[in-house]
């Protein structure tokens, strides 16, 4: 592929990513506004009980507190976002780019070298090492990303929520991988996309992944982080200042409450 062809395909992948995630952000904002409107209506109903009756919210609150999130909700959330980001959209980008070019042709290095002269022992060893390295790196990225998706989904389930922004956990999750990075679930998606870039060998996936990072960072800064700050106050602010958004910290985060307990 020529340099201009690669640039053109990267731009197409980025355009698909921006269109997809732009739509996601619009939908998420609409759901957020709807949720806030319903909450205001609910708060208004609690403030004005009928016929002087006393409204007891303890029963409904206890039901929410002890509710177990059905796996059907988890499946719907996973199919709506991570599955689209790691399977559906990359498949479309790869198809429009002309199909997969596995490992950017690294696996064909040794066979291609036979078309010119007899390959030397050094070139054969280099080709074999490149092949092993490409397969090992992509497998490691995919396995790590998949583990982060599974682990965060389990934590959200325990906190009575899902990974979908419109159905978030009911508790502030600061355990597991969240002690090292603020967005381990999406870090997992990034790692899976990186493995797909290596395996499928399409420049368009680079543009798509760049769009993914750009839009998610925008959403975090403008929507999610202010919302979490409003809901959890100083606990979240201390967490946000101590734990990076994308690059993991070396030591696990210890919150103010845990520090006081240790003392």
C-alpha cells in the first residue's frame, strides 16, 4: 500500500469513529437529560405527598440497595457499547479498507524472501522472531483487555450497576483495577483495539482508535467526571487528583477513608 493510500484509509477509519462516537455522545447526553428530568419529577412527588400522608422511601430504597442486577442488563450494556467498539465497527473499517492484511504481512516475510535470492540464516531468524513477536504482542494485548472488561463488569455487578453510562453502579467503585487507573474498562477496549490493529493490519483501525480516545476523553471531561464529582463529592475529587485517567499509576490508590482506618 502506498503512503497516500494508508493516509486515506486512516482518515476513513477516523471519520467512521467520529461518526459512531459522536452519535454515542449525543445519545448519552439525551439519556442523561432524561434521567435528570425524571429525578426532578420524582423529587417533586416526594416533596408534595397527597392528603397529608407521610411518604416512606425506606422500602423502595432498601429494594434498590439489595437489588441484584440481572445479567440481561449486563448483556444489553455490553452489546450496546464494547461489542460495537471492538467487533462491529472494526469489522466495518477492515471491510472498507479491503479486508485484513494479517499482522501487516509479517507472517509472510519468510515466504516473500524466497522470491529473490535464497534467504540467509539471519534473515530467516529475523522473520521468525518478528512473527513470534507480533503474535505474542497481539495475544497479550487482547488477553489483558479482555480481562479488564470482565473484571470491571464484575465490579459493576457487585455495585448494582452495569458498564453503560445510562445504568451506572449505585456505589463509588474504587477497588480492583480502579485503584490504578480511572477508566480500566475503556483501557481494556483500547488494548483490544490495539491488538486488532496488529492482527488485521489495517491503517483505518489506527484512525478509528484515535477517534475512540478523542471522543471518550471529551465525554469524560465534559459529562462523566462532573457527574461523578457531583454525586460523590470530595471522595471522587481526591480520587480524580490521585489516579490518572488513562496511564496506570504504579502503586494502588488508598482513599482518605482507608488512610484514616489504617491510622
